[in-house]
C-alpha cells in the first residue's frame, strides 16, 4: 500500500499497566476507503488499541500518523476533530431524550435543533438508516438505537470510523442493511476499523485483517482467503474443535411455561405476552431475539425475580410461578443473566463471596445458620479450575476480572450445581473463541446429564450449534418452538423481526 493510499499508520504502539502489557510494539496500516478488521481473543489488546486511537488512552511508546500528519489525540474530542469517530459496543444514549437531543449531546457545537433534525433526516435517509429525530430513544429498538450512534458519527464527516461489535444487537436483515451502509461509506473514501467476534461477517465484509494475540500483532491477512476456523485459530494460537453432542434420548418435560404475561419491571422495558413452551430433560431450547425484546424480562420471570401466576411456570409439574428465586433454585433451577457485573455478580465482593451468593443452597455452604467458608472457598476454587478462570485467587473482587473471565466464573458457578433446569442469557457474550467453545460444551454436557436448558442469545451461530429446538422473541411474544434441523438463517431473521406466522406456513409446506 503506497503512502498516498494510507489513512492511518501505527508504529510501535505500546501500552503497559501494572502486571500486564496490553499492547506491545503494535504496528499496521489502514488504507483510505478500506474496511479493516481488528481481531483477537479477550485480553488480546483490541480495546486498549482503539482507545489510544480515539484519545481515551495515551500510549507509552510509538506513534500514529493520520493522513500524513502526526496524530496525538489527548481526548476523544481532539480525535473527533481530526476525523476519527467511534461507535461503541454499549450505546451511550439517554432513553428519556429524543433522537435529536441525543445527537446534539455528542456534538461539540450543535446547530439549532430544527436544523439538526433536518440533517439527521437527510443523512440517515442517504445512508439507508432512516430515523425520526423527534422519537424518544427509549421507544426505539436496539437496531434503531445503533442507527442513532452511527448517524451521530456520520454528521461529523469522519475519515475513520471505528465500530466495536456492531452487529451484536441486529437481526440478519439489519446486518445486511448495515453492511450496505458501510460499503457505501468505504466507496466514498471513509476508512472503517471493524471489531467483531463474528468471523463469517469479517470474511464477508472486510478487505484486510490484523490479528492480535497477547498484545502483539501475530498475523495479517485477507479475510475472504481464510475460513472462519482458520481466523479463529490465528486468534487463539491453537486448533479449535466444535462442541461434541452426546446422542442422549430426551426425557420427560421438566420446565413448562404457559400463558406467561407480565409487565416489565425495567424502565422502557418490554412486557411479556402469553409466552408458552416446554423443555424436556436433555433438551436445549434456543431463544433468539434482538436486544430489548423481552430477553431480560423472560429470564427474570423464569428465575423468580419477576413473580407471575402460579401455573405460568412449572418445574417437574410443580407450579412455581409465584415463588421467588430461592424456592426455584431449591427445585433445581439455576440462571445466569446477561448483566454479569452487578446482577450475576456483586462487583466488590470476592469470588468466594460470589460463589456463596448462588451456591449456598444447592452446594450446602451454610450449615445451621453459619457459613462454611472452607467449603465455600473450595467451591470457588473448583469453578476457577474447571472453567479456566484467569485470576490470582478466590479472594479477588469480581470487578477485578476481565469481562470474559467473569463470564466463565458466573456460568461455571451455575452449571456446577447439578441443576435440573438451566436458564442463561447471552452465555458467551464478550468471551473469546476458546472460552465460548468451553462454555457451549459445558452447557451440552449438562443437557446430556438430563438438565432442561434454555439459552437466550443474540448469536445465531451459537444457537444453531447447540440448540435442539428454536423460538424467537419479538416485542415480548415468543414464536412457537420448532426443531432446529432445517431452519435457515433467513427464517430466523424474519422470526426475530416479528414474523411469527411463518410457523404455520412452514408446517403447511
């Protein structure tokens, strides 16, 4: 790539924190109009690198050259002034404000609101991402919220757009629209630095890829010339094997849900509407849905944090809909919510204490009203060893772990309690390929042991890999479950978008 075609050049970027070198002599180039993938497992250094480019972190050594000039952003505002914009994985929007008000908050000198609204309409329409600037953000779908973030960036006329896991909240149809937008931007000369764990998307979209492992560049390639597995193996440095499914006959119905309706306890949440399904022992039911369509509420209703009428939830035929989490846990149900820090784990408590929070009952960690700390510590140690949780020990606070390692601890803590029913929301969210494969295998192992499993996930490849049956959640309604065999990604996408009537058409064909 000649110098005139290079937009951003990184040379020797290094950033160290106490006990770890996050980036070690990182260097690569991004061409003008190029869609460039940045790949790596959790802890590889991707986040630190893009934070340096966006002005959130100052490098210890090395330099950046943007459009032929030295680039030293000391804060995001200076990065934006230089033409660098970023769409974060977790949206930074205020639910109670309108689209236009949220966009204005992200601008250094916003124009008058009427003029801004006109610019939002024209820009969003021009790039195939239509938005109503007067709508309240709390009423938008996850895909529409992402449009707000993207349009906010586009109004800055960026030369480089950084996108972090942009398709994690989108249906396949919305992904296709996003990719069309990104290709249009690239054709107009905007460079895109694209971070994603979805390797087939990388192969479809990206022109080039830089792969990090433990803070260093270990490979550069053209993604379409590699298979997804080859890319994953470059990321982790080992050969990956798919999860093994045991040929276990399905047992009796363990979890039965009928006529489950409930208001959302979450501000701007989604009410559940007449949910019904059954899961047998040894069966994995995969539930897909774009974020914000009732996934959190469904988990709360199943684990007892959101009580319902008694007959709405039955475990082994016993009506438990009006019972709380402890009663359901005693009946054999364990759960892991999407929000690992703050919901699944108490941030300032140690791993030992967090093991106690959900394991006390089923693991016998409290005897005659007293905590058996030796037994509790042993339980935490077994989870850490069994699920390869990278931590100095059991007395480390949960917030000190990386997101991927905390996720492994949370999932391991629940699966290690010999459950009869497992309900998990986003089990491999934010974890690398090796950890994701281990978590999926652990879920399949528990199903093979006779547990009834409900996996709520936005990762369609994950559901197709581990689920026996499939349903889609849209606006609080669940499509009728059907076998995964023969299910197409297009049909899944339509169901996620609300086309639940497709089940009739499918059965009639």
